[in-house]
C-alpha cells in the first residue's frame, strides 16, 4: 500500500491545535470561493444586509431621538453599549453562524460525515460554512462605537483596541450560547425554539445591564454571561473601581463560557453517538 | 372543509416537540422582561415620551410580545420561490387545492398553536402579576378581529416576498428586507417614536396593519374615535394585500408554464 | 486470494438500540404525550458477531431498516454500541475516533463529499489538507484515481454540474484519496445506470486487488455477486447468514443461479421462523 503512513495514536494537543489553525485558511478559502460562485446573490445579500443594518439603526435612532437617556446612562453611553453588543453579534454571525445548522445536519445525517474525519467535529461544523452577509451590521457597529467614543471624548488608541478585543471576546460569548442552545439538537430533533432563544439572549446585551432587576442582572452576568459582551467591557471606558475591574475580566469570562459550551456540546454529541447507554 | 383540516393538522403538529416548546416559552418571557425593564428605565425622569405614557408603551410592547408568535412570518410562504426553483412546486400543482389558500390555513394552524401554547399563558401570567391590564370586552373583541386581519396581512406580505424571490432567482436577502418591513409595521417600536417623515411613510404603507393597529387598539394608543377608522383601513389593506399576492402568484405560475421553469 | 491472517474488523455481540418517542393518534393522545412522553425501544442491531481479515471483501445485505447503516456507523465510530464490542485495526473506533478516521474511508451513496459550488479539484485539495496527505503522495494518488475512474476531464467542472454517475466516481475517488486500509461503501451504486455501475464495480475490484478491505452494503445484489468474496445477511438486526456466495445458495435449498432469488427465499424462511 504505497504511501500509507502509520497513524499516530496520540497527537499532542498543541500540534492538533496548530493543525486545525492551519486548516482554517483552507476552509475559509473554500467558503469564499463558493460564495463568489454566485457573485450577484452574494452582492445582493450584502446590500440587503446593509438595508437591514440601516433598518436597525433607524429603530435605535428613533428610540434615542425621543429618549436621550436610559436609566442613569446618557445617549453616547447607551450608544457605546449598543454598538459593542452588535459588534460582537456581527462577528459571531460572520464566523460562527453554522452552529445554527446543527439541527438540520442531525436531521440530514450530515453529522456522521464530521465524525469520520480526523478533525474536531465542532471545528468542522463551524469552519464548513460561512454566509458572509453580515458585513452591513459590522459596519453599523463600527460606526456606533466610533461615534460614541468621539462624543464621549474617549477616542484613544487604547480604547479602540479594547473595543476590538471586547467584541472578539463578546462574539465568543454569543458562540457559547448558540453552541449550547443548538447542541440541544443532539437530544431533541426540533431546535428552532432553542436557536431563537439564543438570538433572544443577545437582546439583553443591547441595553445597560443595570436597568434590569437584581435577579436578571445576576442571570446575565453569571449564567448567560451576555453582559460581558457589551455592558462590562464598556465599563472599562465609562466606569471606575470595581465595575471597571470586572470589565477588564470580560475576555476571561468569554474563555470560561466557551470552555463550558464546548464541553456541553461534546457531551451532547456523546449522547447522539450513544455513549453510556 | 379541507382547508380547515390543513390548519388543524399544523396545529396538532405543534405538540410534537416538547423541549422546543419550553425554549419558545422562555424566549417569549425573556423578551417581555427586557421590554418591561427597558421602558421603566427610559421613563425614569419623564412622564411622556413621543406623547405616550409609560403604561401605554408597556401595554403596546407587552401585548406585542404575546402576539409575536401568532404574527411570525410563515416560513413556507417566504420560501415559495425556492419551491418553484427546485421543482418541488409540481407536487403542489397536481393537488386540487389553491396553494395560496392552503398555505394561509396551514400558517394559521401553526400561528394558532403558538398563540394558545405560548402567547396565551404569557398573557395570563402578566395579567395575574398585574403587569398587563386586559381592556374592556368591546376593545378586546376589536383587538381580536384586528389581530386576525394582521395575520392575513403578515401572511400575504411573506407570500408576496416569496413570489418576488422567484423573479430575483435567489432567496437571499428576503429575511433582511423583511426586517425593514417589521420596523415599519411597528413591531420594534410604536410608530409615534418615528421621526415625522418615517411616520408619514409608515402611515401610507400597508405594513402597519401587520402589527401597529391591533397593538394600538389593545393599549389604548388608538383613542376611541380612531379605532373604527383604523380597523376599516386595516380591512382594506388586508384585502388589497391578499389580492396583490394572489395576482403575483398566478403571474409567476403563468410565466412558469410558458417558459417551462 | 491470500488474506492477512490478522483480523482487521472484529465485532462481538455488537448491539445498538434506539429510543423512539411515540406520537399520539389524535389530539387528546398528543396532548397527553406532550405532557408525559412515552418511548419505545428499537433494536437496530442485536447481538451481531463477525471477524473480517485485511484484504477481504464483504457484501452486507439486508432489507430497508435491517440495520445495515447502523452497523457501518458503529464500525466507523459514529455510534457507540449499546452492548458488545467492536474493533477496527485493533482500536475501538469511537474511543480512538481520529486515529480510526485516518485509516478508514466511508462513502454514503447519494450523499456527496464534494464542495457543491466549486470545481472538483478544490474538493480534492481540501480533503488532502484535512487528511494531512504529503504533497508527493497526494499527487501520485490523484494521478492514479484520475486514471482509474476517468475523472481527469471533470477536474475543473463545478460539482453541481456533474451527472450522478460523474459525481459518484468523484466521491469514490475522494473516499480512497488518503489510502484507507478499510473502506465502507453504503449503497455506492444507488440510482446509477448499468454502464456507470459496471465502471464502479471494476474500480472496487481493482482496489480489492491492492489489498484494501472492502465492506459493501448494497441493495443491488449484482454488485455483491461480482465484488464480494463473502456475504453477510442481516435481518431485523440479527445476522442470518455469514459465508461465501455458494454456501448461501446451498443453504437456501438449491443450486439457484440467481443470488436475488436465493436471498428472497432466505428472507421468506426467516419470516416463517
């Protein structure tokens, strides 16, 4: 058998991660080439995305033009929090959207294919498809964050970098929530409701977290940590003392929540495979 | 009646998915909670915003959450264009039923399940907690009539968008454009919050029949003198949208049979 | 054909049960079961034992729902057995999923691995990267598969524009690209015309000669007649027969020429008990 290599039974974790990271380029490439196979729909899709983003901005604008403040927060402060929230959300949408397809893949039996390849199944799922139609929302988010930083007089290089980091970490929080909700597909066939629930939770991150009661606030900090996607990171710029410190810990919160979600998704997949019957 | 059977079977189908149901309920509750806190925070130091009181806005948005499941755009209608493109439409065309009517009733069955299983419990819970006040029987009846018409408009708009994708040859973007329709319908905010030009646009478009009118009737935003005129205009828009979507559909079918797909 | 003495696949008492939720007949039942669900256990595979040596080619036959796909999923590490054990290349597939994955190939009929919107070669490139195939090996394998399956001319065609036969040939090539030692083929010729089927059988026979272990599940008994040295017959999750084609014909009670008649007869007798 020419060219057959003896498989390594144990690959070190580091080399496995490196292998997955290198492969991501090839997956991205295949995805982009696929999208450009239909240039007209691809462009239309993004134009529609901009229309959508303008629609959502119009809603925010309509709201803020009448309200001026929410709770103790002034308009630019609310805008910064809202901007960080949709910044995180659009990054999630651009790079993690295929998590939503778990249920359909289970129904069609396509999960089986992921399991007979020498790669991590969740990685294959997420890297396997991008729709790339959310650049409009990303643009809106950048505009909101940039403008609000300017209005607040806080538009420094450090703050801009912090907002970028916070949004990447925020997108990881959304990915965690969607991974858990869509991971339910391994237990129950129909998961439309769970997927919707995941999208609902991100609405909690759009407004200052302290407008909610104690219970809700604890919930969005400790259980479904969406407050770490927008409100707490914004405190690094707006707040002081303890609140600012919590804000600085947002990336840690993101990593922890993703670790949990990843563990849960794996457990759910075990269930699908029938581990421990 | 065969169309009623379609509605019934879709209604019953809802009972299939148990865990999914609870997720839907939690979603609905979460969205209601967000609205409640958001508006309380917005009204901290004001009595009126855009001419509306806190109670009015809360009633409008909370009953909006109750009705949301009932007024969700039916996926089958939005995807009608792809059914044509993939050829699956052949199965529909050999059946002795009108597809527009069939989907309307199927969607109603599904919406009915959503209302009974999710909307109604949420409504009763909020009423019991004193968060949401139930209006007088007369207004309630007018609200229900208006809600039913809103469903028909939602359906027709989705169906029309679906037919539109048959011409554009791609379904992408429909969901996004639909979001703008939702904005103009008043789903996110009462139309009073819009700047004047957008309010004018919304007033002259059919979309406010999809959400604003029933919620304004429930919440009292529509004053006693406005209820009947808005119901009449809603009725006209509803009939108009049904007619337009049906016409667009038969046009699409004709071009399909002429060009042979 | 001389087989390697060491068994490459060993299944012992392999079982897999599924729990299926019951639907109500009418609205009342549905609401009742919505509140308190009821389940039924389906024994998709029930105590099956066999051993397959390197280089053997096995035809796996059974009616719809007999447990064919379940078996393949258990052997590939997609599913975990409810009871019993299975090893492939000496490893339990689900425990050593990635190590197993590098050495097996799986083709599911009518479920393509091709990147739908891209030219065929892109699928090969990506899979080459996924399996970490060395460039020179990749080149050589592509060349060989292109020649044997005649897919060279399709190399720059987008997958969505291929005919079913062309797609199947490309999928077969993708399955063998990383030099798997065991290949599972689930209905590889489904929906194909006679000529396309013949081509695929020739290819499988060729791979057999190269020493690849072939596990072929198919409805098309003609495939098995030509390709399989050994036949396993599964019915309601149990192994009814395991032996050569001649043995099967004899057991079924006569020197019938046609394998299809033999198998039908076997099922009838099994139903009668």
